[in-house]
């Protein structure tokens, strides 16, 4: 964080009540739910399956971005998702 503050030159004036509320919401709601789900998965799945499931997080974001945010989905993104999913399948293959 210290290196990021030194290198990135953040605009501290842009931090307002809305930004503080949004940051607090993200820390207290979705992040908590994600950690609870992660630890539940660790209890129920073998370590290889649980750790490989982390690779599916960017895949989920890449699939949901065109649907929820109308972002373009190009061939590069499709190839990246294919390689990521292929790597997860190979890691889980017995």
C-alpha cells in the first residue's frame, strides 16, 4: 500500500462520503460472503480442487461483464477464458 501511494499519486480529494460508503459496503458485505464461501469450500473439497477454483473467479467476471455492464467480449477474452478453464480442468484431471 505504501508503494502504491508513493507511485500512483492518488487523488485524495476524490475520496468523499459516497466513496467511503462504497468501500465500507464492499469490505463488509461481498468480501465477507466470499471469504465464508471460500472457507466452506476448503472444508468440503480436496485442497487441489479448492485452490484450482480460484482460477474460475476471473472467468466469472469475464462472463458477467458483457451481460451486466455491456462490455465487449472479443476473441482475446474468449481465448483467455478457454485457456484458463482448460488449465483448471487439467489440474483437476485424475
